[in-house]
C-alpha cells in the first residue's frame, strides 16, 4: 500500500495544531476543566447566598427586643 507524500506532514500539522489550540484555549481562552468549573460554581453560589441573606439578618438583628442587652454583653466580654 502506497501512502501519499502529503499524509505524514498533514498528520504532523494536525497534531501540532491540536496541541497549539489546546494550549491557547486553556491559557488565554478561558477553558477550564470540570473540577475547576465546579469549584468556581460553589464559590459563586456561596457568595450569592451570603449577599442575599445579609439584609435579612440585619433586619432581624435590628428588630430584636433584647438587642441592647446582647450588645452590652458582647462589649463587656471584649474588654
């Protein structure tokens, strides 16, 4: 079986091109692996939950009838 002359350089070119595209994609293209994407999603969801719950917690703290007593206890303990 005779292979064409262009086959070997074509295969090398495709292989080098694939490696180059992979390197560029992961370096500058923003591609990430599944575990990195999962880690980032977990951090984003935790930050969003905290950001959404802060106003609720502050409102609940302001409306607490024993707020003054608790603040006095905290201030006394920190000194």
